[in-house]
């Protein structure tokens, strides 16, 4: 784990894009939003420490941190059936991460995803290679939200990872058919019910048997579970997921 964090720190401090691009379009830190000095990477050194990177022990199903090694599954995964194989997450969803994710989604700070995508590859690249997914599929947003926002943050995240690891990204298979009610005040069971029939999968090529889903935030797992069920109905055998942030486990 220490080696993984060291790799991410070294990446954050190193040159990330070419000279001319950095001069014309200076990068802003994904935590504080200030311009990162040229040659200092994609995040402020001081802000890096505000992010809470996932460390062991973790839930063997979703990847949330748990209190001790005797706990195999987090509270949510011990109480609800999960049809996906396993999940991975880069960060605990603390205040700094929540602020950064809000900047991406609601203030068009999509450049922040460059840091998170590269950090995820450095942390989980070998694990993803061992999984050997046939495709990487971002969790879709509703077309109306895509029109208003202009982008799907999960797709940008997925494309960074796919490019670095040589995994094809498919956005034409998994679809979001309807908008859902706000999820924040719902229980896990209510969240899953709210998402039923919201996702569908179609046009699944015969060669796709193992999928890696990508998303920005995992809380109770309802969205990933709904996507998993839609994909399994189309014959996908194994589904894994990777998210930037995940809620704290128990």
C-alpha cells in the first residue's frame, strides 16, 4: 500500500502534459481549485494529504474500508445480495473528495479527472490487468442530463483508464432509460427499487464475458448493482467495478 501511495505522489509531482499545453492552459488542483505551479504535477502537495486513499482492510466485495481484518464484508454487502464480482475504489468519500466531485459534476471541472484517472491506474493497474476485462463500460447518465451537463464524468474517467491500459471503452451497450428520483434520503433497498428498469443493456457482442464498470462515486452500491443486473441479463459472466470515491464502511 505504501508503495502505491508513493507512486501516486511521484506522479502528482511529475510533468503530466507537454510544455506548451501547460503554459497555455495551467492546471488547477482538484482539491483547492488553485493553479498548480508549472512542473508540479496535477495536484498541490498540501492538498494531496487531504485526500483519503483507500487502505486495508477492505470489504472483499465492494472494496470499502472496514474496521478490522476480522470483518470480511462491510455492513451493506453483508445485508444485500451482490451480483458483481468485486469492486475497487481510489478514495474514501471525505469532505475534500466530495468538494472535488461536486466541482467536476456541477462546475465543469472535468480536468480534475486527469489526476484521478492516472492515480487509479497507478493504484489498480496491475489488478485490472489480472482481471483482464473485455471492455470498460462507464455508468451512463440520462440523455437529458448529458445534454445539460455536456459530459459524463464516468466516461471521461473510463477513457483515461482505457487508454492507459489498452482496454476498449464501450458507451453503446449500457443505457440509462429514465431519470430517477434523488437518492440521498433513500435506504439501500429504496435506492435499488428506484433504479429498477432505469438501466438496460443491448447489442452485447458474443465475445464480451468480463466487464469493468467505471463510475465516480459508490455509496450503497445500488447503481452498480442495477447496472450489473442489466448486463447479466445480456449474458455477461463477470462484472467488476472501479470508482473514484466510495463511502465509508463499517
